[in-house]
C-alpha cells in the first residue's frame, strides 16, 4: 500500500468531519433570530426583534404574530405585523427596534431596519408569549385562536408556519400557563425560576438561548451570566461565547466552532499516516 492509498480515504473522512462540524451553508427559510422582550430598564426605546435568512430575501406574505399564553387569554392574538412590504438586508438580517437611534452600537449597514410598526411604548408584554412567523395570515389582532383556553390552538388562520418560539412566564400556580412554539412544530422554553429579558439564536448553530440582560438605556445589552439557559434549562457559561451581549442588527453571539479540535485531529491523522508509511516501506 502506498501513501496515496492511505491518504485518500483519510482525507475523505477528514472532509466529512469538517462538514459535520461546520454550520449549514444556508438557511432553508426566514428565521426568528433575537428578541429583547423585557429589558431591565424602561421598555420604551429598547424592545426589538430580529429576523435572519438569505440576503435580500423578500418577506412577501409573511406576518409576525405575538400570541398570549396566559390562562383565560390563551391563544389571543396580541400583535400582528405584516412584513410583506419588506425584505431582509444584504446581510440577511432585519431588525425592528422601537427607537434604533437610541442604540449605542448601531446596526450593521447591510441590515434592514424598521421602527414604529408596533404599538408603543411597549409592544411585548411581560407574560407567556409565542412569536410565530406565518404565511398568508387571514386573522385579526385580538382573535382568540384557543377558544376554550385549554392550551391547544383551535383556529390556525394561515397557510403555513415558517418559524415559532414560545416563552412561559414564571407565574407559579397557573397550570395552563402555556406556549405554542412546539405545537406549531418548533420550539418552546419551559422557563422556571426567572422571566427572561431576551432570547437569541446561536449565531453558528441556531440553538435558542434565553437570559436576563444587564444594560444601560440603548445597550449594550449584556447577558446576565447567572440567568442564562438553553431550551433544556441547562445553565450556560457566557465565557464560551464569542460575545457576551445581544446584537440588534448584527450577527448573534455564538459558541465558536471547535477548530482546535479539528486541528488536533489533523495532526493525529498526519502522525498515523506517517507511521503507516514507515511500516509499509
């Protein structure tokens, strides 16, 4: 066996390893990406949400819904924002901030920035909420989609759900306190112990995280390291992330790709190949 016969399958395996550890090349569709729901300071001038997807992607037919999950108001459509007139920016991001001029760190130039399209001073209540991106919404604000308040949607006035995430408020003793993200085919936070100020996706893997936020007015919105969990409620170490702040209008914080692990694997394989060459000569 010569060195090329040894190296070819090993390089193929290494390529597959790298592909498995790398982020996906492109998002399949538009995604919810980051929310500041209940900042530690005043809500007015700080709340925001962010979407991401393909650069310059049209949002035609897309609406953002905010659904209430509290008992006796379960499934109430609290907010509707028709995003049809807009597109994602050249960097694949869209930011809606109730006062983007207040941001200490301005959004990236390639981000589509919107403001004033949801009621002020506070467009996200500090209750159990589900955020849903849907296509072809035919309902209205204040529609009741869970008419018997059993935590199951009875009415779904849309053609499809593009993305959804739910957050349960920390209200002990209310068993119907719910969220609809999982029911819609996506994700819920089973939050206990604290009400998250914000949620965001890992900028590399798209995993959801929730945290409290320590901030001054306009940011930077710093992740509270003592109240920072994933969707399994596993506490997270903020030092593992490449940023420790929320990033309205810019790429999200992420756990860096394990490039050191890949490099170590390359060195190990190279040493194995060299030893095999010596044995075969």
